[in-house]
C-alpha cells in the first residue's frame, strides 16, 4: 500500500480570552472532522515556537493512495 500525505497549518496566536479559545478550538475540530470524512488520518501534530509567546502548529495526515 502506498500513502499520500497532507500537512495542514493550525496557527496559534496568544489567546486574548476564553471566547477566542473556544472559537479556535471548535474551528479546529470542524477541520479535523472534515478531513476525517475525506479519509485522512491524523498521524502527527507538530509545534514550534515562532516568537516568544506564539507557536505554529502543523497537523500531518495520511490516507491510502488511490490507483490512477
């Protein structure tokens, strides 16, 4: 079996308040559910600092490659 991969950027800025955190959380869940529905499986979540108080996050997905 061969795989195809997809990397999705999830930017994380310093959160201002609880409402902003909840919005970002639900947006992220929506994206994960959409990709799961397309056959993508989350295999890794990578984070690295981009400044003193901001991190960048990337999700790595894979799914079986279809013939063609």
